[in-house]
């Protein structure tokens, strides 16, 4: 699933190079994600990223991972673990940025969206609005489906003052899926809600918020789904 990467663009005079985010010059004031999960295992995403530039810059990079590794425990007995590792390749489609120039290309294992203009510098408050579709593969598990989606990934290199989200389920969740629903937050791989994300959940969606999120922190949702919840998911994936 896609994680959230945010990098600062700095087009240096004459050299024209791009600086890394650790050079500073900005903060993330508000990060809002609205997403819709469809029955074909695609997610339509709208992100509003509020940035406060304290120094002149030209925009941001938004990196979305295209590779995902999931470890599933299929043990049937309490004293025996039967873990399997699955690697999935995702796709990102229909990228748009409202009111700003952008380019998008695959670079390594990421889809990299470069937002901003070399001809126009920005200082002060600026909100970026981007939309895209995340296309996730069939999970290849014969007796169940599952939802594992990082609403906020762990690669944001500056703190986020306030994070809000709404994930809508086009196909309602079952009672069993609601009971199994979990939110993990904090360091990558965390299996608890360490950021104390507050949320409301029903069969049609989940919404929530968190404040004062530190660097490289994530918010991920997970639940088991009945087999057949997803139909016609694409099958370009591999396992080991």
C-alpha cells in the first residue's frame, strides 16, 4: 500500500539541482486524506497537504511506494506459527494535481510526483491537492481477503501538526470484519496504536485524526475480509 513521502524541492540558482528535505525551510501544518475503497481492490485517493514555507522554495515531491511486503500468520494452533511472506506490486493511475504544475514517473520502487514550477518560488502557506488511484493486486490467499492500507506512510521527514482521514468502503464491511478492524500507528512495523489515533468506524467507513505526528511515523488500517469481498483485482504480483 501506498505510504506517504514528502520531500522539499529547492531549485538552486544557476546549478538547478534539487535539495533533500533535511535542508528544512518548511513544516507540514495539515495533512488530510480522503479515500474510497472499491470492490475491485482499487482506492481513489484525494490528499490535501498544507505546507508552511519559511524559506523560498518551488514545490514538493510526493513519493508513493509501488512495492509492498506483508507477513501473514496462518497458524491453526496457539503453540505453532505458520508465517508466509507475500510481496505485492501496486500501480498508481490517474494522477492529477489541482492548480499546480506536476510531472510523474516511476523511479526505482516509487511513483514520484514532482509538484511545482522552476519559474515560480513559494513562501508562506500553500496547500497542495492531488488525486490518484491506487491499484492493488489479488492477494492470492484462497480462503479470505484482507485490507492492509497505509493511510499515512512512514517516510515523511518532518513532523505533521495535524493529520485527518476518511476511508469509505463502497462495499460495506461485515460484522466479523468490523470486529477484526485495527489501526496501527507509530514507527514502521508497529502493531499498536502508539500515536493514539482517534477514530470512528462503521460498515461504511472509518474516519479519524491525530496530532503532533513525528518524523517517519505511519498510520495503517488492517482487517480480515471474507473471501470474495474483492472481485477482478489485477494479478500482476509475486510471492516468496
